[in-house]
C-alpha cells in the first residue's frame, strides 16, 4: 500500500509529466485538448476522426486544464476531430502552425446565395451556416450583411500578402495579413463580413456597427467564432478583426461560448503568438 505522501508525490510527478508533455508539444506547434491525453499518447492531433469515448471507457470526466473551464456540455469530446488536418473544421492554423500541405485546397467550394463584395466561395457547410446566420440577422434585427471575402487560394494569399508588404513593409504586414499557407481563408472556413449598406468595412470600427455587434453576440449560434478578438492579439498573433469569422461548427462554438474561452489556441492548447515557424 502506498502511503499518502508517496501517493501525493506520484500524482505530482504525473501532473508534472503531463505539463511537460504539453510544453514540448506546444513548442513544436502542436495542440493538446487535455494534458493527460498527451501524457498517455492520445493527443487529438493523432485522432483525426475519433468517436466520443464510451461511458465504460471513461466512467468519470477527465480533468480539464486550468485555462479551460469545466465543459458546459455533457459528453463534449475536445479530441473528436483533428487540429492538424486542413480538411477538419477544427484545424488550427496561425503563425507557428502552417497548413499541411502548405498549398492545401478544400475538396469542395460553393457560392451561397448571399450578397457579395468580392465573390469568393467557401465550403458547403460554411455556406449553409452563413445563409442561416444572415437570414437570422435580418429577421431578428433588420440588418443586412455581405461577404467581403472568403476562400483564397495559396497563390491568391501570396498576392494579398506581397501587396501588403509592398505598401506597408513586412513588419506591419505580418500584423494583419497572414503569410500564404498560414491563412484561415485558405481553408475555406473563414469569412470576412461587411455591413449593408457598407460601413467600416475591414476596419476596427465595424465592431461598433449594429452588424458587428449582432455578429459578436450571435455568431456562435451558427457555428462561427470571432477569430481575432481585441484582447487576444498576443495569443492569435493578429490585430483585432471584428469582421473575420471562422466556422468551427455549432458544437464547438457553443462549447467555447459556454465556457468563455475565446480563441482556438487557448481552447485546444495550441501554439500561437506573433512568431512564424
């Protein structure tokens, strides 16, 4: 029988090993929804389409990291989908985490029946959710919305980034335009939204428009996340973009809304910040 002191020491060592594993994983640009999952070799990045664990396998909820509040939804599995696979709606792409392959193209892209500024496509699931969200905004608040931009290919993102560098210099460009292979727009999951009639398009003041306020409060209902919050620049690596919404699906968006976690980096314990890897 292990004494209380030895048991405590073993538990502490186990927690330290888990924390160390998380630190190593994050340094490499990986993600870990649960430190114990990493220590046990069960990181979500190695389980791209895993089924939720059965009650027999996990009779008690696994401990959650201190930075992630206790899950609000019973049975929510934060390792259910891949954080690395660019085809996954949960993929985390940012400065230290490039898409693999770098020139990834979504398998299917469509044009929803909505208003456009730049007619750019998006994934079918994003299109369906966007149509529902725009309709709700009109019905509930009398607001009009338009797609400013959506999917951009690797080559298109290269042109956008190079143009920003040419106009403003690389240091500035890296604060507000992702390098090719590091952009959420390349996944087909991101949509830049503007107001109809146009006001504060692609500007921080969009947050103060009726459209920006409605989206910030309601986008989660339709599976979208305000991806670059004003108070999380150090985490996401990008300046505040109240017009940029990322589709993650209703279950995850609802979970993040309920727990108050506002970035994918924090929710999934992914590397983030301003440095490209």
